[in-house]
């Protein structure tokens, strides 16, 4: 975030529901719409970093908002879930996984 070049002000309050059923990939998964709003803090083309990537919701939101994404996840189970989820998102957006 570069406050000197058009700072981003968020409303300070977000609401959303945790995904349910097959959409839920992680025990603390965040709502995609909330994460999309938070991802807009990074400038278009910028990079969103999530040091606890879990099921990849932050990454999916970053890609939907035209941001790059770097995720770190200790659990191989959740890293695999996130990797598959992001690959599907990229395939849907670009036709192939780059």
C-alpha cells in the first residue's frame, strides 16, 4: 500500500458468512467476498501475501481482483487444497494453468 499515491480507505466493518458444505475447504476459511475487499488494499498488479494460506481463499480473492499472490502454508494437506483451488481459478481465467 502506497499512501502517497491514492490511499485506500476501507469501511472498517465487513460482514460475510463462512462457506458451507462442499465450498468449505478449511476450518477457519474466510468469506471470499470479504477477502476480495481486503485484497483491494494492494494496487492493481500488486502482490498479496498470506503467510497462513490455508485453503487458498486469500489467493483466490487476489486473483479475482487482478493481484498477484504469494501464499505460505505449513500443512501439506492445506497447501495441496490451495494449489488445486488456485489452479482451477487460473484455468478458468486464462484457459490454461500458466
